[in-house]
């Protein structure tokens, strides 16, 4: 982090691994993303899933029948009181992240929450405060910072190949990819559309690579022009619920940091472009980097050089979830550092919130 304040990751040092100890892990929110977590947990022997919570009985039935979770609850207060888990893994819609996380932290649990961290910076602050008050770990579920391309860039940065970072361009663009399940189109439950749902992934990994400088201002705009109308074009996810669609189709923003660096962000569920894009590019005083192609751009021996990685470890989607959940489990058991503490999640939330506030105000806004 760019500041020196004590972060929620510091509480990891208070817990040490016991031989044979397993983390008693509870899932709050048993929708689609929870199954991705559970499939990843199968590869982490230190975790024992002991309970699940959801307001929908059919999801609890699936947890029981497919994943063997015997203790299921419709209210997290009942789960916390009866099960007393070591960890609560929050996989709910965005609007429920904060109350579920704060309740778990106040009950003495360590908490990891899916991205984005919450609906607003104010909610993130409540979560961070609860973690500090109770001396528990709070982790934001950012998996892309574990991608081998990010680790390649961090090594290049440490070796002096990049210099000072000047500009970062983040793109999470779908030509036509409006989710036709869940509540992704409902602003009151999600906080926004593609910027908060998929833009967050590219922003968080790029911000991590930058060294997490402090954002100080934002400008941007949002447009809705397809999602609030019936599906009439062949696409991968047709027939979305257009009648309840209240989020943006396309969001464009720019963040200014205390280092002087700029980040440009483009995020869309629907945009008239050639193809989907998922990438960020970094420009520095000594070198540049393309995340998607794992390529470093530098000058060497009087020549401009493009250095593409000859080999990086596999990057299947599930492997990134294994990495982020294992990092959190290790922090809980051994005190090892968190790669995405609550403060990291709050910094990214401030950037997203700044872009949305700027779009509403029609001008650049400051970020506290």
C-alpha cells in the first residue's frame, strides 16, 4: 500500500498454524460464484467447509447434495451463533457484502469477500473498522493479481526494467455480454454495471502492479443504450431481464494518482467493437508491459526490444481462485501476508465510486 497505516493484513501475525489444524469455513451466499470457490477449496486441504447460508432453499439443497455441506441456514446470524466458524466466505450479491462481513467479523471470524468489496467506500470503511476492532483478517477476493503475467511484471518492476509508471490503460470490454442470470442489471443490488462487475478485475490487478498508489481524483461517464431494451441480436447470453436493467452498458473513466500517474478504464457489457477485450497496458519511463500477451517493451543495446515470456505457469480460471483462497487460508493459519487486504479492496472501490460520481456530476471529482 502507498500509505504506512496499519492494515487489516497485520492481524495475520496473531494466528499460528497448529499441526493438522483445519480452518472451519462457512459460505454465505450459495449462488453461482460459491460453487467456483467450493471447487477450488477441494484443492486446499487446510480448509473444511462446515456450513452454508442462503435465502433460497434450492441453493441450500444443492450445497447439501452436491458438496456434502450438512449444516445449512437461511440466516447468517443463526450460522454464526451455532457453527462458530473460523472463516466466513461472502459470496452474496454486492449489496449484501458489508452487512454479512461485519456480522461475521463481530462474531470473531476472519472474512474473505467476493469482489467488489462492497457497494461504496463508506461500506468498505465499516468492514475495515470491524476487522481492526475485532483483530481479525479481512481479505478482498481479487484473483487476477495472482495471474502469472502480474507476477512477471512485478519482477520486471523490481529489476528496474519499468522505471516510474506514467500511464495505465485498463480494458474489460464485451461486445454483447449482459448476464442473463442473477441481479447484475439491478443497480440497487449491485452498485453498477460493467465498471463494478468486470472493470474491477482489470483495475485491481493493474493497481496491484502499480504498487497501489493513492487515487486522488476521477473523471468519467456512463451510458445505457442496449441493456434496457429487449434482446434482439444473437449473443452468448440472450434474453436478459431488460425491464429491471438499471445499470450502464458502457463506462469510461480516468483516475489520477498521488504519484502523477494516470489510469484509463474502459468497461462494457455491450459496445459496438470488433471483439471482447480483457487487458491492461502499462507505460513507464524505462519500459512498458502488455498483460494479455505477457510482453515487456524496453530499450537494450541501442535497440527497441519486445520481450515475450517463453513460459509462464498455467492460468486456468480455477487456478486463480485456488491461489487467492490459499493465500487467505495461509494468512489465517500462519500469519503470512495477505495479497489483497481490505485496504486494497477499499482503494479500488474509491476509484470505481469516483468514476460513477463523476458521471453523475458531469465533472471531475476528488477522491478522499
